[in-house]
């Protein structure tokens, strides 16, 4: 998957840059597993860009819903949203986000609100790390 650094918006260039490297490792996971994601998308660069853009736009909304569920002490809703984030992260091979969402989902399944809050901070950090990695132009 070759990139054209001069084409597209800054966000699209950031996505393309992210497609060129796998990312920093965290506990054996990578922020973004480009090779796995490209394989899942049939090495279709346009599809990769589109899917990543949707993930980057929708995840903040999902994190907002997750924060609302936690604020309302609604563990089942938190579990549902965390599960959705986990699935989306798996689809784009955002391994650190996937693991963090899994941890929130597990805490929510056990209705452990304090643990959900702690794990939510980790999930927000993981997503911010993903965005930062994808947006680097120096890859």
C-alpha cells in the first residue's frame, strides 16, 4: 500500500501515514497493526482510509456514551457501549484500544463501577494514543 503524501486532507494523510507502520508496542500489543488491518480490508487503500475515518469519528461519540452510562451508574449500558468499541477496534486492528475496551466491558459485566471508571481512563488514553499514532506525519 503506497501513499501519496500530497493527496487528500490532513486527516487522510494522517490515516495514510498510519497505514505505513504498526505503532508502538504496549504490553505486547501494538497501537495499530497495519498489516493485519490491510489484510482484513483486502489491501484496498481506499477502503482502509474510509473505515479508519469512521472509527476515528465514531469512537469519541461512543466514549461520550460510555461516560454518560458510568455517570448514570448504568453498568449494563456501559457494558454494551464498551462491547461496541471493542468490536470496532478489532475491525481496525487497534489492539491497545481493543484490550482497554475489553477491560471496561469486563468490569461493567461485573457491575464494578469504580473499576469501570479506572478502566475508562485507560480506554480514553488508548484511543488518544491511537489517534496520535495515526496522525503522525513522520512515519
